[in-house]
C-alpha cells in the first residue's frame, strides 16, 4: 500500500470519528476465529428435545378489554377506560374517541357501526349527513337524542378511509360495548346496519334481519338499515319507515 492510499484510508477513519488506534501490530481477525475455543453446547430444554417448541402466550386484547370494562362503575369511568386502552391500532389514526351522544337512561339505545370523518372530528356519533337523516327519522316517531334517545357505536375510533371494521377489531372492543349497554340501561336496542348486527347478534344480512325483533344482552333488539345506506338507496326508505313504526309500537307497549 503506497503512502497516499494509506493516508486517504486514515483520513476516512478520522472522518468516521476514530480517535485512537488500539495495538501496535495489525491483527488477523480470521486467525483469531480459528484459534478461538468453540462454545460448549447448551443442553436444550426437554420440550425442544421432544420436538415441542414452547409457545409464549401473548395477552388477548379482548381479555384485557373485558377486565378494563368490568372495572368501570359509571359511564364516565368507562369512557376513561376506553381512552386508556392502547391495544387497538385504530386509536393511533383517529382524532377523537367517539363515545356517545344523547341521554343515558333513555328507553332507546341506538348502536351504529363506526365513526366517520365528521364524527371523528367532533367526537360524537352520527353528526354527518347520515346523522342528520337519523335525527329526522327519530323525530318522525317523537324521539330526539336531546331528550329520549342514547347513541353509541360498535367502535369508538374511525377506521382508515371509513373501511368496515375487521372481525378482530369488533371482538376486541365488544366487551366495552357490552358494558356500555349495561351502564346506559336502555329498555331496547336499535342496531343500525350490518356491522352492528354482527357485533351484537353475531349475524349479518341486514336486508333479511331488518324489522324483525331479536334478543341480545338480555334486551329486545331491532335491526334497521343504516342511515348511510338509505342515503345511497332511497328506495329502501319505505322499509325504514315500517321499522320506525314497529319501534314506536314497541315503545308504546313498554309504557
């Protein structure tokens, strides 16, 4: 190696941050590898010797959610427990936790699917175009979120690009929804759309389910078309009106 090449290599090492050289003689690292003693083999655990690799169990998010939900003794405590829940990836992309709207303790509890853009911005369910239609639908049978309706969603955080919630997300957050119903104490539940039916009833097929009373969480449950679907499919409003009349009749019978 000539002087200029050696100097260039030295300058390069100095630029990298080298401040001193250790040892006066060059070291052959390959020779060291050959001379180094081989490590003694470590005895494998019996489970591995037998062909079984022990599994490290990861915590089940649904189990953690259920523990957190059951510890909430009020709606405010439940909101705080949901806000502190860090195992759902949806939370990282959402602006706000969308918890509820309306009056807790109302006879009617409406469960929607998931927040949209407007709901994520304001932190309340059903405040966009679908929410405005829902308010008109409720008003037609003398219901109002300001006085006698309570509203929430299956998911409290907006999915990216308003995609449908994934089954694992629904399962993870269902304990919070169950506790929400228990603390809100409605006399009946209205499920808006397929996702709500899947989360509460374990069923899909809203065109078949709508208008037919079912039971879940020890309460009567009425599936209905989601207002967003009615905005896209105005011809379905006739069925929606029939379902509203059915809801009105059931409320009258309860009173």
